[in-house]
């Protein structure tokens, strides 16, 4: 969608990354609009100094405020930050007006305005508030924003416990604001993340192995059932082959390959900085820091040379924030076909109801079911 975001801070035409005209999804929502209007019309002036924006999904807040104030954006999604760069360029914003940080970078030492787009993951919100709390002070303006369905009692309790007294606004167009006052007497405790546990006995090749999860990583407190099924049906004999764990999450699938086929040239990649950090720490926890595996944050296989990969392993997502979408899976499949050498294979685990076998036949011209149960199927497509 190309509807402009119109607020007192100006009009911005924003796009997501990647763009797909079939999706009809905007790069902003009512929560972004509500927050920007509140900042301009509340009667409470914004303090001078550093504006930090965290969780800005496609750069709507950053691109709107940066022409008026220097902004630090803190984001987990590398795709979201690519969208932010494109939207800043479209707005004609000088690069010096914005500092782009990842959730793994050291936060600013002092924050005078903290704007929080409430993430889908409560754990990620908890981790970020803990990391940012030492930088706020009694004069800091703290405003969170989200759709009503994203803001729960547990959300408000996190702001209360980590930042200070918290209240919510009235709902406007199904969006709500979280208004927090900084309590300097609250103890500044470290984040409880990352979370570590041992994989269960039915985790095939990696049973009993330690795994490390940073906040916001899918199924951070347990092994998800799809990956559990996938681990029992991975290809074998991968020594000497270039293998990509695409959308690697905490790196469990790649870990299984590294343990079984240590001669494989293994690359683990994800668009989430939290995920890639988790995968690296999972390998270190298993004594594989020097295994030669590579860890990349980015846009799937877009940066891989054509016909440079032998095997791609993937448990694709089917959500884009709150929206159900197969865009990520379709791009992963198309990217895999481009990156695979002739005869190379893509192996996928997915919920049966998603119908990925249809998409794989369209992209590859073939698809076979390696294994299945009532909920999941492991699918294999081969590059001709």
C-alpha cells in the first residue's frame, strides 16, 4: 500500500522491505499515527536531547521525526532497518540525523525521549527496557505505542517494574499509548536474557545439548514442535557440501548438521540480530566456536551468489508481525532456487495447512514429501 502517513510532523510515503504489491500491507499503522500526533498535540513539549526509538517496524516514526530532531533507532530486524533507510532517503533526510543501532549494540548513554513500539514478543520488550533503563532520567519522556490487541496487563507491568509509574491512553482507531514516568529509585537490574536450557531427549542428533536464546527469538523457552520433527528428517552425508540454515533462529538445525557432518561448510543466516546472536552463542555453548561455521544477518539468500549452495534447510515463518503472510516463505523459496547449484536441494518443515508444496512446485517444478504427521510435513525440492 502507498497510502501516505499524515501527521503534524509532515506527510510521509513509506514502504516495507521487501515490497510485494500482492500483500497490500502498509508500512505504518494507527499506533504509529497516534504516537506522532500525541507528541505534537499533547501540550507537553518534547525535551531537547537524544530521541531513541525502539521497535520501529518499518521506520515510520524515525522517518517522521528525523527531519526535525536527531534520532537513534534501535531495531532487531535487519529488513526493518533496510526499510528505514529507504524511507529516510525518500524523505530526503541527511544520514547524520539518524543513528541506526541493532538490539545487540550498546544503547546511548543518555536518552531524553524514549519511544517504544510495543513488539509482539513480551520477552523482547522486557530485554530492551532493561537495556535502556540506565539511560533514562526523571526528565525523560517515555511513550509506548501499539494496537490494543498488542498491549496487555503484562505489558504495563513491565513498564511499571523497569521504568516507573505507568498509565494508558484512551484507545483511538484500535491503537493505544503507554505513558510511563521514570522512577529514579527503581533498582536497575540486568536483563534476565539470554535464556539457556538443554534440548529434550527426543531432539534427535542434538538431544541433551545446550541451546541459547536471546529475547524475541521464536520459541525461546523450549524447542518448537516443528523443529523437533524436522531434526528427525534432516539430510545426511553433508561433509564437503555448502549448507545453509535459512532463518536459523537459535541455530539448533545448524548445530545438528555441525555435529553430524563436521566437514560441511555451514552458514547460518537470519534477518533477526537476536536470532543470529543466539545461534552464535549456541555454537559456543557446544564447543563449536572454532568449527568454521559462518553467521550472517540479512535478507535471506539475497546476498549469496547464484548456484553457490548445495543444501538449504528451512523452517519458514508465516507471520509478519501481527499479519499472517507467506511472503517470507515465498521469498525464501525463490532465493533458495537462485542460490542452489543444479541438483541441490531445499528441505523445509511446515504446517500442512500452509500448502507450501504448491508454492515449491511452482518455484522448483517439483516437490516430494520426505515425512509427515497430522500437523507437519517435511518437503524436499531439487534445483534442476
